[in-house]
C-alpha cells in the first residue's frame, strides 16, 4: 500500500509534445518543497535546454509558442522563444489547466471549481462549483467539449452552447485524493476510471466508457485490475486508447504496463511492460507516431528519471533520455510577474502522503499573527507548528511528523489548520510509516 500511495505523488509530473517537435517536461527542482523546473529536448533526444527555472508544466499551445504553467499557485503563460512570462492573475492551486482550440480561451480548475477563462476580456466563466477530483478534466479539441468529474458523475460542458450535461453517475477515483483520469476519443467515447462495476462498487479499479452524447449506457471495458497513473491518450494510427497502469508486484518490485484498448474490437493488448519503473506521464507525437513516456524507479528516487520513446509502427522501445533532477532553487519564495498577492491561502502539503517530512506552503497578503496547527483525526492538537507574527509574502514551513514534545507520531491521517486574522482554512494529509 505504501508503494501505491507514494506512486500517486509522482503521477503528476508532466510531459508534453509540441507540434514544432519539442518534448517539454518537468524536473524536480526541490524535492522537499515540490518546486519544478521546465525543460525541453528535440525529437532526436538532443539539445536539452532549460526553459524555466520555476514552474509546473500544464500544457503547450498547438503551435508550440506558449507554455501554460503554474507557479506558487498562480497560472501564467510563458513564450517559449522570448522567455517572457505573462502572469494571468488567476489563482489556481491544482495542477490542471489546458488551452482550447481558441487562442484566447483556456480551462482551469481550482480545488472545487472549474472555469473557462477568456484572456481577451480577462474574465472567468464558472462551469462547475462542485468538482470531485480537481486535478483531472479533459478538453476535446475535436468536439469543443470539456469532460470532468462532479461528485462522481461524469459530466460534459459544451463551450459553444454553454451547457452542462451529466453522462454517467458511476465515476469513481480508484486511488482517492483526486487521482482519476478521463479522456475523449476521436470516435466520441469518454474513457474514465470507474469503481469496478457499472452497477455497483466491488473495490477493483477498472476502466469504463460512455458515449459523449450520453445516448447509450456506460460500459466497463476492462475486466482486470487497472490503476491509471497517466492520462488516457488517443492513438493517431487507429482508434486506440493508451492505458498506463500499475503492473503486478514481482521479485523486481512494482512496474508499469502500457496497454492499448481497441475501440472497435474491444480488445485490450499489452504494449509495453516496464518492471521496477513507474510511468508517470506520457504524450503522443501524432506526426511521427511515437509515444513518449516519463518514468521514475519504484524506489521513489526523485533524483533521477527516464524518458522513453516507443515507435508504434515498428513496435520498438528505446530509452530516450536518462536524466537527473537538479536542485536549482535556493529561495523558496517564488513570484510571478503581474500577479498581486491579495488572498490568504494555504496549499496542499507536498509530498502527500509523506514520510517523514512534508512542506506546507501558504500565502500572506498582509502582515499578521500566523497560527498553523496540526491535529489528529480526534481533534487533539499534535503540533503547534507556527505561532508568530510574519510579514506578507509566499511562505512555507516543514513538519517532521513529530508532536510538541518532539516525539514521532504514528502513521495516519492528520489535519492542518492556518489562522490569520479572520481567515481560517483546514486541509488533510497522510503520514506513511
């Protein structure tokens, strides 16, 4: 279970292929704080270059001109050639934002809300205020539709008609904590994690699909244990869906399996098996029929990673890049140009789950007395982590899983609360042992 939960952490690392034949990806810039840098490399595995020392990669525009990224809980656009960073003034704490077919529109999610942002008017349209799994939605450029989880319902939003429709009521996060993926194929099916049974819950994570029109009942397409760690992607050669899952544990430890589901035949075929390695992201190079995969070893060594290239035509797999994660950032207080810090906020701790140290980041728009307190699930105070007057800015503090007496606490679920002036916010974290 520890390995399963820990692998959810690394499942957020991003990998994108741009139409100008660059592969963009994240490196961990600071393992403790969870800060990222953005890099790119050409399709031949050469000319690796640093694009941005700060930022989590979210998406690439169709022409490869702009990167959509997150820094310190804010969204920004980065010009890939000039390096100019444009702060959008959007505070979004999740790792989810996408370009649409329109250069002026993008979709982004906060913890419980989904928005459509128009950069020309600088206005955000609320699509949903009841997201179940904040980190995952899917935008289909083919149909101009947004698919997302809303209280375990699979929903779609029609951008043109500004209409929301429920497609299925059996969506279920197989891993919890918002780690569920969904996608729409070119043939008009929405693929998503389900609870293992279309009619009920049997505790086995599997894959379901439903017609994006919602005019047919959902169907379960897998009959085996499948746990998604990377988004489902579309294959350009045929109507096939790539599924990245946890491979069974053996003498070499856990690993990842990439499988292809044929939408027409209903067959599920093994494509790639990587023992002792977790695939954490993937992207299609549709113009040359390559599948790129980023991976980490199953001992959760964040210092190194690999990028693989799979040739779909010739059925060959090669290691594209074997890299290391540099520690670039010495200053934990990050900022984005054109953004004004105007809201008290505390972010999800990183890593989560954790053992033995995790970092809590929070924003202070004003000076004030800050109290950050750790509670157990019974409401007992475990650690008065922060109790001090602090100046405004981007802040962070670490917790080493010890109580006020300096004694290690037991594994389990804990709550942490920040109080500043009239502001109070609480979040949950998981300690592993």
